[in-house]
């Protein structure tokens, strides 16, 4: 490939009309560096994993499943 093919052609439009041009000119790097959500997202995700695990373990315990089955059977008996 020649050096001319690698160079950019022209300059960016003042207002990008097409969706692909809008995506190409979007300053994603700026948003990732400057917004707080990107910095703390993975930290918060890591801290939530043990909490969600504990909740899931409590909700799926055999005692809770038995209690739920009994309440569903009682409700079904009342309706029929």
C-alpha cells in the first residue's frame, strides 16, 4: 500500500449526517476517561457478587423451597 492510501482524506464534516459518520466521530475515549461510572462499574460489580450469592443461597435453601411449596399448595386448595 502506498502512503497516500493510508492518509486521511479530507476533514470531518461539521455535522455528520449519516449514522456511521456519527459513530465514527463520537468521542468515546473522552467519555471513558472522564465519566465516573466507567471507573466504579467493575468495583461495584465485584462487591455485589458475594451479596447476590448469599441472597441466592438463602432463596434456594431446602427450607425455603419447602415453605414456598406449602404456601402454593395452600393457595391452590383455596382457589379450587
